[in-house]
């Protein structure tokens, strides 16, 4: 029963990721795609937590931290590129 | 019969189910809302809530079922809770400065004459906004 509920929750997260994938493909502007990709990363974190409950292992919990950090840094890079046109600003020349 | 362990495991599992339902609502908001700003409202707030509920459920489940207090899950909860609103704010700020237009039927845009001023805005809208805010 508990495992059935967990699989149902995993299915809901996968449906949410599919809808967000639609938004990140057809999104009219670039910030739409950035927000959709950030939310996809957050949903993948939740899905990893559910999978590690179902398999009753704690080996996947590092992946949660790594994905959180990667989603945050990726979103910051996207937003800086959208706002300024460059990611790494070099002072001085250019 | 249910003992305390069973009850806490059920609380964890139902918290995960609630998180998945909140995430579905967030995804439907991302599909149906009209422009970037309302979509970032849907994506940021409710998906932060969803991942908090899901990771808290996983933490309670591992604590009760295995007796394993996972510091990594606590770190993940704190990190996501700090960084998700920050990234939503950054993307929305970049979208406004990259001149993504607001949806039809949005209210009065008070930031536009302050930020862009005289450049590239149509003079009727600018005069209208300035009149309202003086």
C-alpha cells in the first residue's frame, strides 16, 4: 500500500516533468525556458528522494545535493546571459 | 494495529503524495498562465513547497524506518529552501530587463518609466504612467 502510494507520487512527478518539458520546448521567450528548466531540476530532486525511499537505499542522497547545486548555478548562468549577453564579465579590456 | 512507527511512516508517505500533487498543480500553472512573470509565480513558490514536503517525507521515512538521520537530506532541504526563491527572482529580473512584454490586461507598470525612461518607450504610455505617479 505504501509502495503503491509512492509509485503514484512518482508518476505525478513524471507527469509534471513532462508538462514542464513542453513549456521548455515551445516557450515563447528565453526566460520561460530558464524557469521551466529550473523547475525540472527541482522535480528531479524530489523524484530521486522517492526512488531512494522505494529502493530503501541511502546511496542516492548525494545526487540530491549535487543536482540542487547544479540547478541553481545553471539558472544563475542563464539569467545572467539573458540580462547582459555574457556570462563571465572581464573588466579592463573588451 | 498501528504503532508509532507505522503512523510516522504513513505521515511521511502522505507528505510525499501531497508534494507530488502540489508539483502537478505547479506544472499546470506553468502551462496555462499567460506570461513569464505569472509563470515564475507558479513555478517558484509551489515547486519550492513541493520539494520541501518531499524531502521532509524522505527524511522522516529514513529516520523512522532505518534509524538513519541523514545530514545530507537536511542540507538539501536548507539549500533548496534558500536558493529556489533567489533563482526565481533572478530570472524574472533578467526577463524584465530584457524587455519581455507583460501579458494583455496587466495593471499599471510603475517600473517601466523609472528603469527605461525616455528610451524606446512610446511617449503616450510614459506620460500616462508619469501622470499617475506624481
